[in-house]
C-alpha cells in the first residue's frame, strides 16, 4: 500500500529536499524508504502507529545515540529525527553478501556494540527481561506432554536459573533482535539496524544467539563447532580490548534461558504437542510447526551439552537430553539446522 514520504519542512531545512524515493521492504511495524538527496542517498524510517510505537521509536533513537560512540562504527549514522512523525533519517549503506565465516566479524561487531553503553546510561533504556515462571511452567508442561520424567531437582534448578538471569550483571547495549537481516555487511564492516527492542543488560544473552540458533529470528543456523569457537573467542577478545575486562556472566545460563524463553517456541510446541501428539503423523504437520520443532531439538542439544558439567543445571542437562531423544523418536524426519544463513 502506497504512503507518502514523511519528509517534512524541518528535515528539508536541515538536509535538503528529496529528488526521488523508493519504498523498501520492512516489518509491518515500520515503513522504510531509500531517498536521494542532493549530496547523498539516505534511509528514512518511520515507526507505524500502534500501542507501543512511541516506545519503540524512543528506544531506537536512544540506542543509535549510544551505539554512535563506538570508535569503529557499528550502526549507520543517525542524521536527523522528526519525533512528531516518529521518523529517523539514517546514513545509507550498501549491503553485500556475507562471507562463509561471517559470524566471526559479526561477533566482533556485536561486542563493540554492547560495549558502547556505560554505567551512567542505566535507566536510558529498559532493563533486559529474561524468562519467568510462566516459561518454566510451559517447559515442564512440554516434558509432561512428551511423557519424559523430570530428574530430581529440575524445578528448583529452573527457579534458580530464572533468578540468576534476572540478576545477571552488566549494562551492555543489547540490540534486542540481532538477526540476519538486521546486520548490514559493508565494505567497512558490519553495521546493525532496527533497534526498536533495544535494552540494557548482560551481553552474553546476545552472544548466545550464535550457539542457540538465533532465537528471535525468522531464520536459524547451527555453525560448525570450530567456527563457533572462533566467533565466541572474537567476541570475548573485542570486549576485553574495548572495556579492559572479561565479559561477565555464564554462557550456559544464557543458552538455557533462551531454551525457556526464546520466541515462545516452547509454549507453541507444548500446546501443539498436547493437542495433537497422539493423532497427527509427522508428515501432516505444517512447515511452520516442523520448523519450530527443528529449532527446539537444536536448543535442547545445545543446552544438554553446555550444562552437562554445570553444578546448578545438571538435572536440566539430563532432561534436555531425554526430551531431545524423545522428539527425534516421535518425529524422525526432523533435520538439523542449516550451517549457513539463507
């Protein structure tokens, strides 16, 4: 549906008048144009009206301001804003196809992004929120639906996990949805875009995306172990070089948190499993459901492995292993996640 370019008098006075514009694809919550000005091309983004539109706009403007401090740029430059229209004008950057080992540069850029926030920035963005009791209940319900017994102590382990994640140290600038598609691979490095869900918290919650399979994303990948280790080492090295300290937190906790919370995957899988487990063969499931199970099987495998020697999550390791095995028995055609992004 066509809509006018929201480029008002104040933007024209500061940046000049557009000579042409082209609407670009975007999420339903925003409209995006590539616009030609006298001196350069820019990107114009407008947040669509809705109950949380003002909050999403404020988050994005604030996050871009914080991220703009990075010595090596990690976001497009924010050139101008029009708060009344919820409009941002951003530097236009050319995206090129990512390399086969893109997650190494991605992890480095992610560490730079996270490190731009400072202690005095606390309060400028919401605090990151982890899983809660409803997520625990849904995960345990999934185990019940699959008839997998709970190892002793698991409910207490999950309570402890939720508590630790809620109190995890750190004030990193978290993107909120750092997925393929929200990263621009340019000749000068990776830039992140779309900060509508930005928050402050512990950076390992987003480093975990690489290992757990991009939990808030439309696509998910499972890189080979050597490449994954390179990427995580690159993140830690860049964080240390930028901040002078090692990243705080526990990657196993972070991954277990995404197993519980993620993108409502557990809730959806639990509901569908409880409703249809006994009467619909795997070949009759829609693709979206198969994809949800594919991701869940991956996450269960990751958490089972990472928490095997974790004193606070040993029971969860056992439960995750049993759940994964039971899912593969019931749905043997489930395939591993792809190793590379689409």
